[in-house]
C-alpha cells in the first residue's frame, strides 16, 4: 500500500505545479523575491519606505457555490478571477494597492490540467489587479470532496499610506454617489441562483437573445476587478470619501458599511438600467424586488462617495480605466442606512 492507493497522487501534484508556472510568471512584480515552489512567498517592502505611515491591508474570500455552475459547464479558467476579485476589491475599497495574492485549492482528485486552468484564472485576476501571485496550495483530499469537485479560496495583501485610507469620516450632506457597473451576478447569491435555474448542461447551455449568450455563460462571467478604476480616480487628484464593494447582502447590507453615523445614502433605482439578467432572475424565480437588492449587486459592483465638485473628474477617470460609471444617488443627513427610491 502507498499514498497513491489512498487517493493522493503526489506525481499529479508535481505536474500541476509545472503546468501553472507559465501563468504565475506573468503576475510577477519587481518586489517578489525567489520563485514558485518555496515554503513561503517573499515580497520586499523597500519601495514603500517613502510613505509616511505605510499600512498593510488584507482581504480573504472564496468563490462560493458559483463553483457548482463551473462544474456543470465544465469550465474552470475564470473562477480564479472571481477569487482574486473578491479579495482585491475589498483592499481597493479601503484605498489600498494590492501587492500579492495566495490561493488555496482543495479537491477530491488532482487533475493537473484542471488545476492549471484554475490557476490561469487566478493569474489573470492578479494581472488585472497588478498583484503578484507569490504562492498557494493545492490539497488533494479524497473522501472529503467528490473526485470531480473542488473548493477555491484565497487572500490578498495590499498597502496604503495611513492618511489615504478610505474611512467615510469626511462624508457630508450633498456628497454624490457614483456606481461602477458590474459584469453580472459576480460571486454572491449563487445558492439562490441555483434555486432559480435548473443546474444542468442543457439548461445552462440554452441561448438567450436578450443576454447575447447562454444562461450559463452570463452567470459564469467573472467578477469585475475595480483596482485600476480606483487607482485612476486617485491619480486624477480626487479623494474618494467612502467606498462600498457590493457583495453578499446587496445594497442594504453593504452600503451602510461605508457610512459614518449621522449620514444616510439615497440611491435612485432609475439612475441606471438594471441588466436583463437580474430582471430574468427576478421574474423566473418570483423573487421580490427587496430580496433582489438585498442579495445581488443589481448591476452596480462598487459604490463611491465623492464631493460634488469632483464628480465629473471621477467619472472620467473611471472611464479611462475601462469601466462604466453612473451617478446613482447622494448622501443626506439622517440615521445611518440606505434608501432605494
């Protein structure tokens, strides 16, 4: 008896590492020390000594049950982008620059080509966010996960000068809310998605003219990464006063997290067109509007608050970064919370 007969293939692990190297290489930054395969990842901090108070930020998350859709569609090269996005967007939301990322893949059986596909997506997300993929772990766990399934999670570390952290403390009545368009459902609410739609290759492969794709392709679209948009705003000289990443809990849970006591967000639902995918989900699943806004991003992946004088500059900066901004509301005095009108 040996380890392989128990379900763990060490040789497959070695092959996975070899296949993923080409993807990891494209994420490298000059601060990365050493190469892939060490017991830890090293990242030099010399470049940030000029900051008055360099402060580390971190974010961790997973892809959640969106992976179930990837299993159905047998497509694994984009869920890594989701994993990175869920982490680096939180770092960017606080005003930080993502520096590096590490992933964790746990699977029932190590299929090297599939692992390489997953890591390709992780590397693509790192390139989009200008973060280095400096390490990770692939754990083969037979008997714990089904042989054709896996879980994917990770974490990002970023940096910001303490004076530039986005806290919401300077919010005031009249500040303007800007929403950045999402790519779709992103990586939240898929337990409900899987109740709304039949999770079969046939159902997910059905083409919808209004979506311009199959249902499965629309749902599997990777989460938007907003790092470059936030960086572009900062480089344009605009101070983002508050920021919210619209993830699980939708508007009702996430927007209040960006507010200080005594301020309230008012979001105008008709200030942008809610993407058809969300309207389809609400109709097909008979999901009430409040539940939709309390579960999904409804087409807005991130909400920013800026001074009224900075709105045009901020929106142009977002467009230069390749994203779509909308003026969606305002800050008013009142009990901390959000109104959708």
